[in-house]
């Protein structure tokens, strides 16, 4: 399949984040963006977000207990 060049304007910090994340994954920025679009269009990203939300909801009590255990004893909130 041939490739088509796209142009988009984004904030400098978004561009830098895209470059860094692509490099972390060993991808070009174009391949990284293509992957994001494919994941979004296929519903994969939404499925992952839904799964994470379900996980957090199911285990919220464990996270609350861990957070409470880390809170300094006798400390008062400001």
C-alpha cells in the first residue's frame, strides 16, 4: 500500500511528546500516528480505556486501603 503525506499543526509540546513516544516504541512519527489512528478506528483504544475503568472500579477498595496505609498517622489535611 502506498503512503500519503499528511500535514497537521499541533502545539510544540504535543509534537515533542509524539517524537519521544515514537522513539520509545522504535517507530517513526508517521508510523506511530498511523498506529494511533488504527487503534482508535478499530475501537481498541476505547476497549482498553473501558477495561482500565472496570479494573479500577472493581479494585477501588484495594487502592483506598493502600493509600490509607501510606498516609502519615496523626497528620491533618491542610
